[in-house]
C-alpha cells in the first residue's frame, strides 16, 4: 500500500532535530532581540492581527509597506492559529513555527540527498550558509525556512509523481513568499507537456489562494501587496543586473558589496552545474529559476547583506543537493532503502 505523502527516513529527522536544536538554543539565548532586526517585527505585526487593517502596525507605512507585508500571510497565519488568535502569544508561536520550519527544511534536504545517494547528515551544511553564519550573530524570526521547506516538500512529491500534494505545498509556499512562484515554473511546465489544458486548470488553482488573499489585502488595507507604494516594495526588484552594478559602483560600505559577490557566486555555481549537465529534476530546474530571479533583485535587497543572504539561501540549498547527488532517484522509500542485490531480485522476471 502506497503512502499518500512521501516518507522521510528516520535518519533525516535525526539530522533535522540536531539542526533545530541548535537554532532553538540561539533563539532562546537571544529571546529579547529576535524580533528587532530586519523583517522579524513585520512578521510579528501580521501574526498578531492577520485580518486587521494595519492600523496597529509598527513603523511608517510608506517605509515598511503594510500591504506588502500582509501579502506574505503563510508564515504568520500559522503562528496566529497556534496562538488561538491571542496577540500576546504570537511571539512564542511565531518562533516555534520558525524553529519547526527550519527542522523540516533540513529534514527534506536530507531526504533529497539520501535519494541522491548521499548521507543525510550532509544537509547540516545548511547551518554553514552565508545567511546562517550571519544569523548566528544577529538572529531573527523570518519566513524563508518555511517557504524553502514547502518548496522541497513539493519537489519530493513531484519526484514521486504525486501531483496533488506537490501543488498544495506550492500554494502554501507562494502564500508564504510570493517570489517562490518562480520555483514551481518547472513543475507547471512539465505538467503542461503531459496534460496540456488540464495542467492549466490545476496550476490555476495553485495561484487562487494567493490571488484571493491579495484581493482581501486590497479591501482591508487599500493596496494590493505588489502595488504597495512603500520603498520596501518598490526597491525590491529592478531590471537584470542594474542593482548589482549600482551596488558595486556606488558609495556603499564594503559589507554591502558582499551581497553582490555572494549573489554572483551563487549564480555562477548554478551555471556551472548546468554546464556540467547535472539536471536533477526538479532540483536543478528550480535552482536555475531562482538564480535567474536573483539577477533582478533591487537595491533594497542588495543594500543589506542579511536580506540578500537570506533570500539566496533556498537556491543555495538546491545547488548543494543537485551538485552532491549521485543519482536521480524517484523510487519509493522501500526501493531506496533496499540493498543493490535485493533490488536486482525484485526486478527479476517471476515464474
């Protein structure tokens, strides 16, 4: 009997527990400051009142972008549900969702590596990402681990031919961070080649929750998330390489130029992966899509290394999985766990 959802090996969850324990220890030790830097207070503001009009929101609307922040509802709404709608409890539940999401991110990365013929413990490399190294110094509660975990889960479902769970995870990932829609273009394209207009109907339903939520945000707050007039939203994207060039040539601090250098290294390594022909579907395809999107990052992203490193983290994990995998295995867990001799016997003709 087949499992309705892909099974993640116990060893992968063990690796994830180690990573989550490290992150939890940092969060607890910096509890008084985890909601101070970058986007953390913005997520907390939404989690405390996800269906409000933004009047309670901290900061200046034209700087913070209230509608823009409310557009990324996936992460804070889970914390709000766990808090039973109590604003005072949102601080704890949002941190809990962050730690759990980070553990799931590591577990799913480990499972992809296991199916690619590598040891799951290699997924602990996530703790050495540029973003994580900076995060250990200045920890914050943000949505990237949840969005990345949902992406990897959708990819795992896709590799097993489970279209519905993959599309459901994709819808949640887009609600968590709208840019993740780019990561699912390869899945939608392959589905289109198989099912044509039936695929169009299915993937339209994937976009429906986010579209409906943006209409709600427009009614309650006065702007669609992607038309918010705040500088935070307007400076998030630009024409390809424009913000990269301006960051490198402008009068900016040396630390800010690290944003462009890390982004360039990430894109270059993805290009090298493609040149070498390591097309692990859908991992490599997703890495290419997200790397291409990074060429259009705006000044508001590249101005802050923590922001740039954080947004680049999902594509860097895909890069490591694709580069390290020794085989493209879409088989079930039972097949993946069998020794080679057992697989030969299982595939031999019967009498």
